[in-house]
C-alpha cells in the first residue's frame, strides 16, 4: 500500500492563508478513518484533509 515516489497532496500552492495553502506547517496526524491533519502554525489553524477527497 502506498506510493514509492510520493505525491504532493497539500501545500503545493505556495505559502499563504487560503484553504489550499499552508504557512509554517508544524505537525501531522492521522485519525482512524485515515484523514490527516496539519498544524498550520502561522495561520493559527489545524487543517483537515479527507482521505478520499480529490
């Protein structure tokens, strides 16, 4: 399971505060549904990314 080469799924749109941007990401966590969360330090938020969201 998984990709050997990897794929950018978040933060590929430069630094910023839009929903598809991050500013100083500091942490990453997964829940039991395999969604993941990124601590977006300088935007003072936690971004949730759903597993099957394209």
